[in-house]
C-alpha cells in the first residue's frame, strides 16, 4: 500500500525528531528543503531522503501531498501560505501564525482549496495529557472550576546556539512556550470566552553565553514576563504565567481544580509524565497509570493524525481552528495588557476528540495502513 508522501521545509534543530518520527509513523518523507541547502542535504543524507532541494522545487513536486513547515516563527504564515497555494495539506511548527489576521487568512485559504491546515503543539496527543483528559471526562475531579499553568525560567541564551529570535516579535515566553500550556488547557477544559493580562520586560538586553557567540548582546523587543487570566466557556477560571525572567521556581506546571478534587498535570512540553489525582478527603496524591501510547517524544504525531483524517474524512485533532484560537489567546493577553482591559475572544473551536482508550503506536500504524490507498 502506498504511504503518505511528505515534504519537510526547514531542516534546523527541531527537524531531526520529525524526520525520525515520520519514518516511525509510516509516513514517507520524499523531499526536504531549507534556505541553507547544505543543511537540507545533510538531513537528507542522515535520513535517506531522496531529494534535498529549494522550497520552490519542493512545492512544485506533484507527488508531495503533505508539507511539514519547520521554519522560524516569523516565516510560518508565509511558508504555509505558499504550500497551501501549491495544493498541499500543511502542518507547521508552533505558532500557526504571529497574529489572528494572519491565521484567519490561512484558514480561509485552506477551506477555499479544500485542504487541511494545522500546527504544533501535538504534545496534547501524548499519553499523559490524554490520560488527564479521560480523568476529567470521567468525572474524577467533578466539574472543573479552575486551573493554573506556569512556565517560568530564565530564557534560552545560555544554551541555544542562535537565541536572537526568542527576544523579537513572535518570540518571548508566551509565543514560544505558551502554545504548549494553552493548548493543554483548551484540550482539557475547552475554549476560552474572555481574558485579561499584564506583561513586562525586565531586562532590556540579554547576553549570549554559548561558546561560539559568547558575550554577544541581544536587544529585547518583546515582553518576557507575561501573566494572563482566562475565563473558559464552560465556567472555569484559569491563570497562566510564562516568563524568561525567573531564576528559580518551585511552581507546578499545570493543575486543574474541580468540585470533587484536583488533578496534577505534567509538563505539557512532553508527551509522557507523572499524572496525579487527589480527590476530596484523600490524605495524599495518587499516581495514575498512563492509558495510552506515545509516552516518548512523538513530535509529528499530529501529521500522522492529519493523514488518517484526510483518508477518513474526519476532523484532525491539531486543526487550524484550535490553533487559531491559541494564537488569539496569546495575542489577546498582550492586547489586554497594552490597552488595560478585558479582551473578548472572537475565535471558536471544539475540544479536540480524545484517543480511544489504549490507542498506541501500533494502533496508529494499523489505522494508517488500513486507510492508505
């Protein structure tokens, strides 16, 4: 049976796990492209990809059905638009776009061409967050009433080889790490009705301390400490803090509070992790066994889900409506801070469908094999 044919645009650090997992998920990467052609050739040689080429050449290839867009955030929208105009289904790294206007335009184009559009993060499809979703849906903590989410640290200039874009528009802690936390919250609690927020820049510049660029200064042109309050449509109230300004912290990653107990959610940047529940009256937290596959780094899982969704005619889980909603939440927190007001969310999405219990790597391969022509 013929496998789904995929082209990857952007062959930087994050691309390696996508190449690896596409192969594991039964997807055929037939071409890759990068502005640095040598980098594309290196990835092609590493993973046995037949063609390393320019972006235009990749998009002109009629054999490629799906494009994975792994360019830098500021290029996500333009590259995704090119791929859609070329007639390809598109999955991009996060965020889908840098603002709602860009995202709406991409969604409209995809719908006009009857193509699928989606983006990372797909960590909510991993074992831990799927287990958390089932616990909530099955009523283990009662009706959710609140949530907290914290991603605090001191930036990336101490370890990332080229950290500049993290401190420019499209970067910062909210647009860089916020998608993981906000997507997890919407997956667990549903969409957001309105929000407010406050932001600040604590350090006007950052100093790179990696070896090859040691001592270089980066001007900071985006808020680096961002706090938001979220009102979910189903009634829960949540708060989120993302920061590149904190030296040390003991905060949890995510907690969900319900009328019958509390749920401790592990790092949403990972696919696995330790899920814990403490119901009312319990003397301690209880570890919950994970009920699904995909415990290890499964980036690219949403692409496999998109392939299956195209073959079967259903909605893929990391879909454009969901990811546009996440873009508006991030943008809205910044707007609320700048304008000193509540921000009413205009986009809407459905909670993405959960996996069936026990769904794992083998079940995915069987599903794809069963639906490929």
